[in-house]
C-alpha cells in the first residue's frame, strides 16, 4: 500500500475544464480533480515530469465572469490511463494568485 502524501483531499470539478499550456495555449488535457495545492488531469499524451508548467484552466462555464484560472504547477508524476494514449498526470501548484485560489474553491 502506498502512502498518501496529500494534505488536502482533491475534489472533482462540476463543470468541464481543459488545462492549456499558458505559453503556447495548446490543450494539455481535461481536469479530473483539484484542490488549492494540486490537481490531476487526463492528458492525450505524455507530459514532461519534473517540469514547471504555466497552466490556464479554461472553464466551460465562466465563474465571476472569469473564463480561465491561471496557475503555475510542477508536473510530479504520470501514469498510463486505461484508454490507450491517455495519461493521468499529477501536478503540485507552486504559484497561484488569491483570485485563482478563490475560483478553485468555487469550482468544486
């Protein structure tokens, strides 16, 4: 049994959210769950672990007139999903604004 190192429970999101690379606006995958310190996406391909990503979490339904939530996150791990070519990818949020923290709290 592996030890769960998370301090906060990740919560599923109620609306569709796509994580985009904030540098080139390429979609990276669909947000699966999130909390104020981390998130998991299902990507269409492998990502670079031990790398920092500027993410834009693009919301299908705006919250407080905001259509995206910017965060900077470290890609900690990934593992193949059941669907061929897809990966579960885990991130630790390393930089986030107070506004983004508020939006994350309202997202779940």
